[in-house]
C-alpha cells in the first residue's frame, strides 16, 4: 500500500483517484471544491483540507488540473506541493497543459530533489472511470519506471515519449491530427451525401481504402456506420468540442513557439472556435459535422 | 473470350489492357500515341488505327483518359464510340473525371441503348500492372454486374457505389480526405519533431491511438516508421502530388456545384498548388512533408 496524494478531482480525476483507492492504496484527496472531495471520500479516498495534509506523508503526488497556471500554482506557490512533499517523492502531472510550463515545473521539481513526469491522458471520462486511459509520459527513465505500476492501475496503454514535456508533445500533436482528420472526415461524408452517395456506402468503400482514419472507423461523425459513435446519440460527448479546442489551442501555442507550420491545424482551431462561438462546444467534437453540414 | 476495345493506353491503361489480354480476351487497343499502341501490341493486344476498327466488333469498351473533355470527345464526337459501337455494348469509363461529365455521358449512352458505368480506380501504376486496383463504380446494377468479371481481372476490390457518377463521387471524396489527412500527418510529425519528439516514438504512440490514419500507418510521410513508404526513397512516387492535386481540384469543382463546405479540402488544394508552383509536384504526394518542414 502506497500513500498517494491526488489533487484535482474533476470528471477525470475522480475516476482515476477511485481506481487507485480500489487497488488498495491510501489515497489522500484534495480539491478546491468541497463537493468534489466528498465524492472522493465516497469512492474510498481520504478527504483532505489543504496541501500539507494531502502531500506531507505521500510517496506519490498525482495532479489532474485544468491548465498550466494551475499546475504552477499547486506545485510552486507558497504552501504548495514543493513546500510540503517528502524528499524524494514522485510527482505525476496528468493535466494536459502547455509544453513550456510542463518542462519548467519538472525542471524546478528536479532541482528540489523530487522526481516528476508529465503524463497527460487520452480516453476521456469513460476511460478514467474504467481504468482504460492512455498515458503519454515525459521525464527520466527512472521516474517513468517508478510511476508505471500506478499508471497501469489507471490506464491500459502507458507510453514513455522521452524527456520532460514529451508527454504533452505527443498528446497535442496526436490531438491536432485527430481534430484535422475528424473535420476532413465530416467534409468527405457531407460532400459525398450532397452528390448522392449515402453514408454507409461511402463508409464501406473509404474505410477499406486510403481514406481510412480513426475518426471514421472508430468514431464515425456521420450517423449510421459506427453504432457506438456519439453521432448516433445526438452528438452527446464523449470528448467535448470544448476539450478538443483546448488541445488545438495548446498545439497552436506550441507551433508558434517552435516555428512549426501547421496550416490545417490552424484551420482546425478556427473551425472549432466557430463551434465555440455558436455556443455548441458542449457537443461531442464529432459534432463539428453540424458546422460542416449547416445544421448547427 | 470477349472482344474488348481499350482506349487510352497511358501508364495506367497499358497495365489494365495487358491484364485483360493475359486473361485470354481479344483486346483491341487504341491511343492517339502510336508508341502507346505499339507497347500494347507487345503485351498481347491488337493494335487499332481508329475508333471504328477498335469498337465495331467489341462487346465491351474500356476507356482510361485524362479528363472529362477527352471522355466527351472519345464517346460523343462524330466518328466516336457512340457512332461505331454494337447495339447493347457495355462501356466502362475508368478515367477519373468530373462528376457532371460522367453523369452526362452515361445518360447519353443509355439513351442510345448502351450500358455504361463510371469506374475510376485507385492503386496507381503499380496496381494497374499487378491487377490489384480498387474500382469504384456508378451505374445500374445490371451494368455493374455485367462489368464485374472484367473489373475482377484488373482489380482486387470492386465496389458498386450506386447510380451513374457515384464512382467518381466515392473517389474524389475519398481522395480529398486522403489529401487532408496526409497533410495533417505531416504537420503532426513535424510539430512533434520540432518540440523534441522523434518520428518513431510519435509513430508508436499515435498509430495505436486516435491519431491513426492510412497516411500514417500505410504510407508514413516521415522517413523511418513504414519501410515501404516513398518517404524512405526520396519521395519518389508512388502517387504523384500532381495526381493528388488533380483529384483535389475535381473535389473542389464538385463541392462548389453541390454547395458543400470543404474548409480543409480547400486548404489542401491550396497547399498542393504550392507544391505545383514550386515545380515539385512530380514528387510523391507524401512529399508535401517537404513543404511543411521547409525543405522543398
């Protein structure tokens, strides 16, 4: 039994913390929302009132926070994780945040004698609850190996993407590509349909040909061909368009910093911004079909 | 043994005609290039001097031509296929052309008492030579069933996409999507690399996650991960960027006619046009990586 502090008990964090507790670990749960802490207690965690109580006895600290600024605050602010954690503790930040912040916080942690990896996830709320997340990790091999048994409890696929920050890089590059081929798939189905070719027939051809992609064959944005897809459930998420837009904006920030040209990534960010502007970004990200076919 | 006229003996047509001849059919070969006809004779066809000689005894006429205007001319001009073909003959147009022309020519053929399908292909010169093309067919069920045994000789996958013109629709919608996810894949690999994540590691993660697409896993534009990909052979085609651009332009024409929004398809056409403008459109279409990473 390991003592694990878990900070950030939103829709994702609560499922992850719950799975660590179910596996028999002593999970110390902390969130700015008292309701969130109460829910964590219901699923077997110990509720904590402040950072000191959560982390001072923990061998591992897991954080699952909305953005880079929260990660900086939770770790680096006075009275934060750095001030209260045990020497040699391992930090796992599973937040999806900007690459620069991830690298800066890990660098500070290492200078203070801690081990730390960035370990953003994919798989959504369902994957968090089911313990089937994919973890993309950046950091030293030692820190990764130390974290892996705990990531294996919360996830199904655990990748070491290289040095600090590379977990974030893998996630935003992957999700930028996902956003692009989701929109492209919507455009192709809509074009086909407007020219008289129905969705199932186009699916039967393109899914076995060079048009094949994950958005089509695992998550088809045209209702019909893939039964489990949100398109068959009025585009209820799933993975909300607002979350895709967050990732596309992180990708654009990183691309600007790295001087990487992303002509379609830029356009994908603009199109999901139109979905946000229309107030429909609470739909699943495959609901971009409604922007493309004019039913938004 | 069926008598088959084959008109259009370019890089694709010669392989297709050769496979029909090898299967024991009486193939009457016609092209505006005498050299092309001579090559067809070498692979077992009978060389013809004009449309009358090629089609007057043919049960089936196959055409493989560059663009819609050539298809109109070869079938509809005075002294063309319509004037010389046997009553009840079957026409198979495997050219990739605009949807409107395909539908117009098939309609005229049917009014004149012929059967006709549009049957554009994918699979490239290699597939034509090996008899492993994919055919996407539009037309009546009867015409499709009549054509299928011959398409099976030239191809591996033969799809009936619905009414006349739907073969073209399936092809351009599929290839528009292919162009989009190829560019997106290049952007993702380039972004990852500029941020310190190498191609093989990104491939290992994204190819098993939601970024997966045909351009990545069958034709990876980053050298390394997929041994058979043109990226490992200085981007020699393969499927040339110029041919992708032709298909993207057909998709844009069709989208304009159908009032279908294709924001990424439009951008893909613009990016392959930049490749054309740089004089590098003879590279494989995955060579768009060189535009994205600045090595063009």
